């Protein structure tokens, strides 16, 4: 990037660099100094485009969401069966979390803050883009749940609420996949660790989605 780089282009490049660092480290960890160095600009220039590191972080999350939304739309395209569509959506979502652990980190981190608090520390444009990215991802599930309810293969009263529940449950389950271990009691007062396979968690995500939707396929 140069001094003549258009502001919007520079913003996109900073988001791209931030996400690249996240993905390389497999976590949401990228100091502003390293982002600036990777982008080839002075640290202070970042704050001409983003009011804080938090705002740049949220902007990076919107990039993940846009990519994920495209993936969810692609796996459901041309599939008329709501049950199969829900299976594909859930599996694609779970595998995206496996592929991009930093995305999982980002989403869980965002959940730690009340929405009102988050909206006060980022610009209106970044806040709107975040909402648009979330809504686009959730719409794929909500539309599928609504179609299944109309076809009487799902028992869902509020498709939007159920889509949000599935999203949140998925984050928790995929965090278990990332940790890769569970805890159990092998004797009174004696804990033990056991291996949790990612594929097992993906299957559980799909099964939970079908069960929550109330389909017999569960």
C-alpha cells in the first residue's frame, strides 16, 4: 500500500492482512504493530481507517462471515429437500470452524460482549457490515427451517430464533472439537481425559440441528 492508495482499498487490505495473521496463528492474535508491518505502512495509518484495534478486529470478522455465507448458499443451491439442506448447512458451518479456528475464536469473543457495548466501540458502518454478515449467514438456515415447517417435515415455531440457537450451539460444539479432549470420571474423585475426534463433533452438530428442527431424520 502507498500514500495514494484509496481509503476503501486500504481498509480492505488491512482487513485482509489482519485475517491472514489470524489464520496463520490459528487464533485471533495480531498486534497492531505486526499488522502495520505486514501491510507495509506506519502504525499510525491504521487509525486513520479504524478507530481502534477492536474495530479492525470486527471488520476482519465480517470478512469471515461473508465467505461463510457464500459457502452456505453454495451448498444449498438447487437442493429442494429442507432436511438435506439443513444437513448441508450445518456440516458446512462446522467444517468452516474447523478450517478457520480463528473464526471460531472471533465469534466466541464477540459473544462475550453485550451487543450495545460492542456497537459503541465501532463505527456505524462497521457495525452495520457485521450485522449484515451475520444476518446473511443466519438467513440460509432460517429460510431452510421455514421451508421445512411449511412442508411439515420440521416442527419449528420461530425459524429465526431456531437459526440463532443452532449458530450458538455450533460454536460451543466446535470449540470442543478444537480442544480435542473431553473429561470423564473413571472412579470417585478421579478424573480422566479422553480424545474427542473432530469428525465425531461434526456429526453431533448435524444430529443436533435435525433434532432441534424436530424432524424424524434426527
